[in-house]
C-alpha cells in the first residue's frame, strides 16, 4: 500500500518555470536550470524541476502579444486525448516519447521532475470525439461542457463517471511511464467559474488521487490556484500533498503582507505529506518569458521576511528565478541552512500575534528539540517590536514543547548574532529594532 | 429611423414549441400549429409562431434519453459560422434557404414567425477557426472562451469588439432575409455562469439591438432566461422588447404563486414595446417532446388566475400547448375577449396589496377609460377576500384614473355576472368568495 | 378619504437644519431661516422648514466633542413616552405645548413646518416602563429590545402589535395637534442593523402611514436613510411620499457622480405623491453646527449638475445651507425658474445613456407639452458630448411625447442661449463642450 | 505565569442547567444535581456544575409564558453594575455574598462550580449611569449602545477602551472571590447582530482572557453560541478554552447528523486546553423548566452515536438531563469508561471519510498507544458499512501512529465484543451491520 503522505516527507523544494518563462518554457531552459540546481542547490535540499503551463501548446509565438493563452489553438495531443509536449519546444519528445527523455535527464542529475497540468480533458478532443484509453466513451461524453476554466481555454472538466476515472488513469499511466515525480494541477484548488461553489471540481481531486495510487509511482500532487478554502482542509489533506493558499503570488509587498493572514489561517494544517502552499518565490531575475525580464521588486528585507515565513510555516519552496542568472545575494538567501532547518513538518509553527503592523511566530521541532521565534515588522517604516515571554512560552507549549524547558540564549539566523540570557529561564521578552518589512528569527537555546 | 418600441405595440401573443416539443420540434409540427392558430386563434390577437431551442441540432434522436442537449454534437452551420435548421427536421430548408420557406408559409397565413437562438457563436466554429462574414477575424478570435452557458453546450459568448458586432450583424442579415419577425435569445437575460455578475452578457444585448436596427426589419427582441434583474430594468427597456422575469415557468402552483411577487416587482416597467415577460402558458397538452405528454397540472381556477394576472399585468402571452390537441375549456380560456382586453400597455396595472395568502390588483386603460379590479386567493383552501374602496381608488388614481370618477357597478369577466351599486360613487369594498387559488376580476362601470 | 399622494402633488421644496446645524439646531435658527425663506424663496416654490435630528436631546453641549449622539443621555419626554422639544433650545415649547407655537409661526409666514423623528419608542421609556396613550401595555412591552438603530442610541423599534399602532397613533395625534406638515422618519428606509434584512422595519412604515390617515392632517411622510431598496419600490410608493435613494449626500463629487446610477435605477418610480429622494442640497454655508462652518466644496459646475439632475429627475429639494448666509450665486442657483419648471411629476424623466464618463437625459411635461434634454460630463476634464437624434426621440416617446412632433430649436437653461434648427424636424444630434463635471440642459422648442 | 491551556487539560465534563431548567434554575436544583454528581458520576470524571442563563433575573415567573427573556425587567445588580444572583431563587446569596456559598458547597463535594454570563454590561446600568469599579467612567460610557444581543435584552456590549477592561476586571475579581471555576460567556462566539461581522465582539473575548489572567484563579473560559467561525480558530485557541461549533444542539437527528460536518471542520483544532465544543448532551429528562418535561427524543442508537462522536472528537461533555431523574440506560451511556477513555487530547481524532450516508473516524492516543476506529450509519435505515485497511492506516498515521504497528484484533466498546485477526498485520477492512443512525467503535489491539 502506498501512503501519499510518504511521497513528500518534507515540503517540496525546487524550481518552477512560470515566474520567468510564463507560457514560453522550452527544453533548453529546463535543462539549464536543472544543471544549475544539481551543481549549486541540490546539496541544500532543492530537488524538483517543474515545467509549468502550456508545454503542449503549439506555436506559442507572436500571437502571445494578444493572448497569454491563445484560444482554440491546436494542442499537441496523442490518439487518446492526452496532451503531449510541443515538439518544437521540447525536441527530445520527438517520436511520441513525451517527457520521458527530459525526465530521465533530470533524474540523471539526482533531481526530480515535475509538470503542470490543467484539470480536465482537451476541448479539441471533446469537439473531435477522440478516443479515451480504457473507456468505451469518447472525449465528448467524458467532458463536462459546462465545466471550464475562467482564464485558460484549453480544457473541459471531466464528469464524475467511471469513464472519467479511466481518462485520469490513462493520464497517470503515461506520466508514470515518462517518469514524472510531481504534478501541479491547475484550475482545481479554487475554481473561479462557479463562484458560489469554488470547490466544484473536488471530484477531480479524488480522481487524480486514485489514479496516482493506481499508477504505482509516488507522484506528489500539488493543487492550484488558490486561495484554498479552509473549510475544505480535510479534503485537501486526504487527497493531495500541497494546495495553494493564495492566489498568484508576486513580488509585491501587499501580497506578502497578506500571507501573514493566510498562514495564521492554515497554521494547524501543516503535517507530513500535507502542505499548505504559499506559492513560488519571486526572487532573482523573473518575468523574462515575454521579454519583460526584471529583478525581483522585493527588497532584501522583504525577501528574508518571505523566506523566514515560508520556512517557519512549512510551505513548499519553489524558486521562480531563472537560476542561471542567480546573483550572490539571492543565492545566499536560498541556501541559509539555519533557515531551511525550520522547514520539516516535525518543526511545528504557531503564531503568537498578528495585526496590521506586526506579527510574531514560534516553531518547535520535536525531533531536534529546537525552538524558534520570529518577529516581523509589517509597517512601512522602522519599528521596535517585542513579544513577552509568557506568550512565547504558551505558543511553544501549544506546539509540543515541554513546560519544564529553560532558555539560555539564542542565535539570530540571518545575522548570526548570538545572545545569552543573564540567568537561565524564561526570557522576559524578545525584542528587536526592525527596518520596514524586516524580520528577526532566533533559534532559542534551551536546556 | 426605426424605434424598437413600435415593433410590438402590445404584448406579443403567440405559440412557442418548447412546452410540448422541447428540443424535438420539426417543420410539420410548426406548420400544424400555425394552421390551427390561423383558423382558430388569430381573430383573438394570437399571431406569433415561435420555433424554440436547437432547431439546428442534428440527430436529435435516441441519445436525448441521456442528454437534453447532446454535448459536442455536430450542428448544422453555414460557411460563416451561422447555424442553420437541421435539414432532417426542417426539409424546406434544403438548398441553404434556411427558414425562408417556413417563414413564408407562416406569413401566408397572416401570422408572424419567430425563432429561438442561443447567445454567441458555435463552439464548433471556434474550434475549427471558421470565417465570419464581414470580419477579418475568424470565429476563434470572436468567441470568448470563458463565456459559456451553464446548461447548453452549443456556443461561446462573443467578445465586445467590432468583429463581434460584425458576427451579430451577419446573423440578423440572415434572419431578416429569412423573414424572421421575432427572436427569443437565450442565455442572455440572466446568465447563470458567473453568479456574481448575472448580467455579464449585457454587451451582447446591445449588439443584438444594433444588429436589428441595421437589418432594417422590425424584429421583436425577447430575452431569456429569467429572472431578469430589476436593477437592470433601464437596460432591458432601452435595448429589448421583452425579458423573462422568471426562471422557467411550468404548471406548478408554487411557481404561479411566486409570479405575484415578480409582478409586484416589475409593475411599473410595462410600457409600449417594453414587456416584462411571465413566460409561456403551460396549458392544454404539454411535455410530448420526449414521449411524456400530459395535460397541464393546473386546475381551471389556477389557469384563470394565471390568465388574469398575465393579462392584467401586461405580460406577453405564449401558448405552450400543442394547439391541434386543444380542448374546449383551454380554448375558452385563451379566447376570452374581456380578459384579453386588459393586455395593451394603455391599460396600466397596479397592485393594491399582496401577502402569502392573497393579492389584489387594479388596472386602468386610459384610452378606453376602463377600470379593472381583481382579487386572488393564494391560499390552498377557499377564502373570503375583499379590498376596501379607498385602497382601490388610490391604486386606480396612481395609474392615471381621474379623481372625479363615479362607479355604478361591475362585470365579473370569467362568470359574466354583473353587479350594480345601489348608489353611484365609490364602493365601500369589493369582495368575493374564492376557491383555493381562484380569482375574480371585474371591469368596473364608471361614469 | 385622504389620499396620501395628494399631500405633495409636487416634490417638496424646503430647508432642512441638518447640513448646517447637525444635532445643535435651536428655535432662533429655525425662525431666522423661515423668515429668510418667506422673504426670498417662497415665491419660487420653497415652503417646508424642517427641524432635523435630536431636537429632544437635553444638554447638547460640550460632550458632543466625543459623541454626535450622547448615549443614554436624558431625553425630553412627556408622560406618554412621547419625545418633546428640548426646552433650553426651543423656549416656545415651555408649558408642554411642544412645537405648537413654532409651527404656528412658520404657518404665519405662509410656510409649512416639518420635523425629524427616529423610528421607535425611547429607550428610557422602555427601561422605565412608561405608559403609552391608548394602550394597556407600557413602553417595555411595546419596544422590541432587539430592534435598534446602529448609529443612534435613542430608541427601540416598535413591535408589530395593536399596542404598537396605538403608540404611533398617539404620536401623530400629538404632531397633528402641533401643526406638523412633514415628518422625516429616520432609521426606517434602510435599517443598518440586520444587513440581511435591511427593510426589517417595514411594518413601522405601515404603522406610520395608518397613524397619519387617522390623525386627519395631511402630513407628508419622508423615509430615511438610504439607499432605499429598489425591490421594495411598491411598498415605499404605497405607504410613503418620499424615500432616500442614497446614503447621506454631501458635497463630494464621488457621491454626486454615483447619483446618476441611482437616478437610472429609480427613474420610473417618480409620480404624483411618490418621490425617490436624492437628499439635501449641500450648498452655501454648511457644517456650522460643531464650529466647522465651510462653503460647499462643490464647484459651480457641480452645483448646476446637481440642480439639473435633481429637478429633471423629480427629487424633493431640501436646502442644506444656512439661509441667512446665502451668497448671490447660490441664490441664483436655487431660484432659476426654468430649471425648477422641470420638477413636477407631470414632467417625466428618462435616461438616454450613462457610463463612467457621461450621461444624457430627457424629460417631457405632458401638461405643458415641454421637452427637455440634458448632457452631463462625468469626467474630471473637459469633454465634447453628444446624443443622437434617434435616441433622443426614442427616450422622449417613452415618456409620453407624441411621434409626430417637430423640433424648431432650444434654449439652454443655465446660459439662456437659444439655438434654432435650420430645418424643422428631428435634430441629427445635440452636442456641447462641457467643462469637468459640467452640464447643459435645453428646453426644446417643439411644434 | 498562568497558562490558560492548563486550566482544562482534558475536555471539561459536567452538568449544565439549561436543557432542563432553561431560565428557571434555582439553588435547590443546583444542589440536588451537584449531590447526584458527587455520588454517582464524579468517579467517572464528571466534575463541573454550571448554572446557566439569567440567574440574575428577578421574578422569573408567570410572564415567561410570553417571553423567554422578559424585556427590561429589573435585574439583581450591585453598586458597580455587576449582576448578582436573584435572591428569591438563590437564597444563599443573601447579604451580598453572591454565589460564594453555593460555590463553596459544590467545592465541598469535590466538584467545580460554573456560571453562565451574557457578554457586556447591563442595559439598566447604562440607562442609570451606574458606577464601574476601577473606572472613572460610568456604565453609560462603557456600554456600546449599538452592540446588543439579538435574542436577549439584558446587556450592551462593552467598548474597547481601558475602562471597558476595568469593568471586566471587576467582574472577574468578583467571580474569583465567589470561587467560580468555569464561565460560559454567551453572545460572544458568534454574535448574531451584525451578520456581516459575526465575530464583532472579538475584543471582548480578549478582555475576558486578560481579566481571568489578572484575577489569579484558573477559570475555564467557554464561548457561546455557535457556530464558531473556522477562520477565527487561532483567536479562539489563543484566548479561550472552548467554543461552540454549533448553534443550540437539541435531541433532533438532523442536528446530530450535521455535527459530523462540524467535527470534520474542526478536527485539527483539538488540543490541550483548546476544545471545539459540540454543546450539551440532551439525554435523560429535559425541558422541565417551563413544565414541558420530556424524555430525550434520541433513540439509544443515536445517543451512542452522539457519545462516540463527542468523545472520539474530544468535545467537552455537559449533561443536559435533570440528574436526579436519570434512568439506568442513560446512566450507563454516561459512564462507559471505554468510551470516555477516548476523550483526552492525547487521543487525536481523524476522519476517514464522510458523506450524506456514512462516516468513519479513527483516533490515536499517543500516551496510551491506543488506536480506535468507528463507523457511523447516517442513513435512516440499516446499512452495511466498511472502511478499508489502507485508509484506516493512513488516517491513524496522520494522527501520530507509527508505520510499523501490527494489529491483532479489536474490542467493540458498546457491546464489548472482541475480534481477533487471523493473522497479525493490517486488517483488510473493518465492517459492521448498523441500524439506522447507529455506530460501532473499536479499540484496536496493536503490537
């Protein structure tokens, strides 16, 4: 028996093509980023290489000035209504072998290979009544004509019928054959079509889960887009490995500030194999896909705040930057072992307080017996922040720390500065002077 | 200059194929019903013969057991992405002449010809990149891939661009050429797709209006489905002739009772060429399209209540029954000249009161100087009802009756019973003993 | 029999103390403004003098720095739970004669007298179990303890029981005795307490209506605050004379621009005795009640746009300015007879078009056979605007103008400029160059 | 430092007066129920005796036929705006000693004493401008006149100002002095006043929490009514001990069935000192307060389903029955040690599946190394139910059970039946034949 929670015992760490390439990603870009990861990032835990949206779209050329997703353009598809990589962009897929060779290359580097898919079955397959492997029904009967994505024109949702399951089974059979390790399924976590039922495709999550179980390969299932619905937490946790708790995240302080609210909401739903997902890290060089390359608009303080929150909370980490253009400062940001140590689900997070101006969190790692505390300045100007020792202790105890612990001091993880307490015990408070949007995070020394 | 309000100076009266034939209507049925209307109903004002949904769908046969609307089935279409009648069901359309011959036949009987359309451009045209007459863009670029109907799989909505207008212009050019007098456009009055914007296709209403103005033929524009949105009243009135104020209406007392609320809501929005539409009259034999023919479930009392409300309010009247099977009682219902006299917009309606148990209305015809009053028993048992003379007078004055009128008596329009007042003046009250769901309606004699 | 629609055959025009005095109005102020009106405004139709909120609150002094409405302060009240004027501010009320002497004074000037009331029964009467005239029950049993105003602490709503009616009857008996001609009842048109039922006090509207009928005096009933609910239009029209279609209106362009939407919504609900109310005119000197007196922030163009819209639409007109400080320009604004001529309900309004940048309206007076057209520039910069002759004609016909009218020219009502058409008939278009937020309005010469 | 999570290390178990006495509870009843608990229930963990609503209301006699809560009746209150027990119903409170003697009596039995309060400050105190201990401001300034309870007329909410905190501090000082161990605060968990902000009194939760910390006595804080808001989970957990996740729960299957949804929603929010609360157990004799005494309408199967769910989930347990009338079967229900063993938070719950017809749960106690599984039949007829071994194992692992456990058999906790597995390991499935609304729950034997 496969237990999907064992597929990702820690939050997946990797690279995703979207922030830089949007719909224009190609094989050379994937290989170059994989190479970089293998040489420079793998040792820090980074391992997934994920090809994002519309790798199956032909002629993704000049028309994209008008449309991010060209409506009703021809998609590369096999005889069973299954999308295939665009051969012009992914030459190794020639001869019907799909992503097999590319996945093999990524595996040869000691890394894992992921792909993005849209929920459903291609519209062109439905219109042309194409066959579906393992099903008597053709695509027009498996497709639900009223279930579409509000922002992408490629697919119809799949009906909740055995033949619909057969379609998903055939997809996963193919992906397992290719060697896919990770699927980011889009238009499924929060469907924007029927606003009165934003989780209307819940049955397709279950179908995907069952298809993965049947395919025999431990494929991580990631659901997009967000915001995920807190009242559906049990469903996400039971059938998927990660789910986006935010709409698309970009390098904009308002979105980063809002993530503090989202993490408050989801903090008790992080566990082994179950990860609320704060979305990609828009750092380094991004936006290059349509010729609008730029450096991340986040300040260094904001980038550290982001990494601290993502790691402390336990979110998956997916780098948005073009890796081959990574600068030293961003590299340092992404390879701070002290920060990354907070990531595993054995390290449980807990908010101490949050309002419009500030936030404070703790985390406690029951395996390493390590305690953490962080202060975040959410104001647009510098500020003095503090959290009192009682609240700190209460929060740590609520995530499993014992009552009879004593503190001796702490190390701030971005600066490396260490502080010792004059007398062992509970500190009266933790405090810091923080620049606008800045943070401090300490690993507390306890005995 | 054409003024659309002159296209229908009184609420359209006619027959619609849907209640009996659903998606299975064919030419023989249309001709037979038109013949009946010409012989038996025309003299009472009935004149429109309307072919309802999916006259363009091929092979509307056995598969309809599964699907009311077969998804992704092939639709009859010309080279310009315009739907054509299914030749197997409408043989006179052979040779590309569309509904021309059938319209001509209906006109030869002294009647008018109407068709149902779905908002938008065929999905199959978009998928196949078909040409659009008068436009450089093909259907895939005119179609909005995220704008679909929630219950019918045939079309995509049209983008708000000049080429979209060109598509609608080409449609109306064709319909005018055929001789169409009436268009019932569906999925446009209340679009069920985006619940947070149920009037998201408002621009397509305006496009249709402009296309009708350009086509040079006075074609009545009817919008479906309802419920229409009261806050959009100005838009409906400015660009259309009638709009459904209810979801599909059937022979169910709950729906009829609810219509009293809807009429209260829309009572001040009835005027020449502008008709809030209470939907078809499900009387006589209906439901035969899929072999489930039945008599209307409405009692005689309910049918009279319905006719009284529709006429007094000023709704369009569209018979749902298969006319060739009309029984004597239904025929009498539909040909009561006294009742039909209340229909024109010169006869303005006004509610006196309404609650869960009862309702009362007046109407005043400023041209004929005729005053009406009606009492409706909304309870499921018999009841005594009354309306006091003061409220009656106030309501009549608010629809234009002069203050210095005197009453001498009245005639009840279903029974023909006449009452005289002992002394001329304002009656103290009107009252009646009514059976469950029953009504009385009087033409008041005034001097 | 009294018909409430005869109480105000044209939209009430007058002065209201709120915009200048807020909760601090006193007898001297009322008399001074009445004197001014009698001498300078009465001849133009201005006639109501309305004392706004909290005339019954004692000690409305220094504490108002903290609270607009002092919670749980003692209110002047008679032995029957009925509020009385604060004697310190309204000295003529001494001896229990209430507003009788002040009303008599206003009447002596040939004007009418109005007061503001809060829906319900005083909280202090409920807490003290005070008697209610004509009722066996004391105030604690008539009050509904869960029905309060969200922004004013004075009252509880009244239960829908006969003893509740007795309370309202006793109020109106008193007001009729005083000589009140106009009641502005607050917290009743859109109750902000139960957001899921913003018309939860509908039964109190009916109670007030019945109490007015019983009192024998034609007292105009005005409902606040807005926005009124369009789906309740029938109820307002049946039981009241005017109802606020907006939340509080102040001298802010955003609010004025929004009124174009509100007038679109309500345009078919203006009739004799039934007036959707655009709220007071914040012109001249306002805001003096708490020592923050200022000139209206509206530009002259905006003030003309406001007066044009209010008059053309048919809204009641209530001046907010302290009249004794009226400047010449504002005086001219308020006494333009050409503009005021559009006010009566015989002159029916109709929007031609409206979007975020512009609006156009017509009106047609069936008694005077006068046609009007107006163009409004809603942009923040100057603009050229036009309306084509066909739309103009269609709109005029929809409010009763005959088809066979010919136009010969027009007079612009703010500038007095006259234009003649080269050839009699329908003008091709009307057009104007308008400054930011400006308007033009023509009386069209027709034959 | 006090940590509120230590006040209730396991879900509180006790008796509450409401289900039997409603607003009529008196001292004799409390003493009799306490006596019974001490003699018959204490040994099973039952310990709280809670006096529910309106113990401060005078003359709760004949008028209650009309009103559950008599509006504006006089409440027993001390000189500092603090409510006191009604002396006629609680004679031991004579002389201003409040609940001190009654609490002492309950303590003398080895039990704990709790009271119900309404959020806020008495309306009568606000109206009379009464003093508040420790505050310069009187009650009229501490009360928020727009913050009321929708169903109870006694109080106003308290403003978020230091003087408001002083009022709550003075309350808790008094309650601590009396010896109160448990406060059930009402109209605070989900305020029904402002439906658009159902957690509008959040600041009063924090004020109560701070007041408890200051008072020095470990008083459990319970929030009502529900349903609590899942998106506010962090706030409840940080500032309270238990919070109602349901509206009032009574002996009605629909409500019990709905609790399965609520438990799914809250299952990850049960931890030491933090208990989502399924509300009282309406068993035995209830409804006697107004002379309508009845036996619980729940069948035995439903009662077992309820107890199983409450215990497995980890809800507080409060008996609604009049204890002195407890029948043998109900007594047995409440004293099943095997079932009660699942209650502590060390035993974490997890849903396996739930739909309209069935549900399955597991729980794992990491301290006792005990695993549980339960099947629930939600249908109205008998049914065969099962859960497969894989899902069972996955669910148990997600609440902390080790992967390398083996199963040897299980004991059904209501019947006592034991089953042994033929071969040690993971059972293929668990299954049972269940009557309508029935359940089975097993303690699984593991090695």
